[in-house]
């Protein structure tokens, strides 16, 4: 699960950039990359939080 969050940090901004570039040009590509990066950061934070909560059970 943690590896999926790390991989998403690379893949989602690239996919967002390509989708935005195809749909609306360079400006939309940058916005798409930003949105993809925010989504990937949220996924990574969620995975890290789940690992912390799982480790605290005693």
C-alpha cells in the first residue's frame, strides 16, 4: 500500500499533465499536473496515516 502511494507521486502528475495538455494546451496541462500531484500527496498521506495507526495498536 505504501509503495502504491510512492508510485502515484510519479504517475498521477504525469497523467494529469498529459490529459490537460491534450484537452486544453500547456496551461491546462500544468493545472492537470498540479491536481495530479495533490491527489498523489493525499494518497501518500492516507497510506502513511494508516501505517501509523496500525503500528500503534497494542
